[in-house]
């Protein structure tokens, strides 16, 4: 059965650009009440104006979610402002290129703080609220890189594998509480994400692997998942085949994917 989106209170982290931004704009047109969370307030305010012009309602929270206190503040303020939380979309994250061997502990701590720990803490805080309300929906934005490790992206992949694993566990733990739990696995997406990927210990650049989808394509899938919850969503359908292949025959997946990694293998370790 299709669920109504109008008047639902929906938190979107990483809402200032890319997938988060496009999701906010689409949900605004559906009449949702949005909590937009990111570090750059000016960008959030621009989105708020567009959301409200299209009939939605939005609250902007300029917060750095690597600080767990800000994750807690996000939930408290959203609840105070709207009185409930219907959907949590954990989208905030950043990427990193570097070898597993040379990635520093400081980088590992920072990327896990945003890509995994912030999402985990937000889920822990909304679960009792949603249970008390009689239901809700948690959507974690992972990646195909959470299903298959990629060279020079090992630490980023690790954060997405962790997010995928905890999503699978959580959906079983809350299945009798009326809380839906979904994971979205985009492939390469045309966003600012790639422009801000950090790197260390490598030289040169490389192209994203395979087809590049638009942020709006992913956003449409997220909106449809809110309307009709699914356990897993692959906006680029061929990515599901890769995930299956990697599970069933990882050595074959290695051979199939190696030609796509030529640019990465050419990157020199400094």
C-alpha cells in the first residue's frame, strides 16, 4: 500500500547539495515537513526557500554531525519544532581515496564519525520516538561500495559496509514495531561529492567506474521508497547484479572488475 508523504516530518542529513538537496526539493513538492541538516547554512536556506515555494515546510539546522552532541541536538530540535519524526534519511558523508596501508588513524576516525557513527546515533535516538508514535521509516544512504570493496577506497568502503550491516540488523530488530528500515545503494552519482573527496598517498586522478547517474535519479528512488518501503534499493539496476556476483563468486567479480580499475592501479603511492 502506498504511503502519503504530505505532512510527514522528514529529517535529511547532508541536505545542502547532491542527493540530499534533490531529495529535499522532491519531498517539498509532495508537501512534506523537512528538517534540513548540513554544515553550510546559506545553501540550506536557499533550499528552504525553494521547498516552501513549492508548498512544503522546512527547518534548517546548520550542524557538523561528526560531533555526536550535534546529532542529539538535531533530533531534539526537530521534535520540538514539529512534534514528531516520521522519516530519518541518513545521507551525510564524505569520501576518501588512499591505500589501506597508508590511511592514517585520524582519517579513519573522522570518516567513520560522519559516515557511520552519526547515522548510528541518529537511529538510536529516533527508534524509541518512532516506536512510541506507532511507526516510522529509517533510510540509510549507502553505496554500491558498501557491497563491493574498491581499490584506493578501502576506508570509505568500510564505512558503507558497516552502515549496510547495521541496517540489516536493525530492520530485524524493529520489524514488529511498525518501523521500516531501508538502504539505498547508489552507483557513481553526479554530485559535489566527487569534487570534495579527499586523498592521500596517491598521485593522479581516475574516473568514476561505470555509468554515472544524476542526483535526481537517486532522489526519485528515495521518494518512492518512502511511498512504498523496500529493504534495498539500487537506483542503477545493474549494480544489483554486481552485488550478487560479488557474494556468489568474489574471485570472478575481481576478474570482471579489474579492467575498470586501470586508472586506480596507475595512481602512484607516494
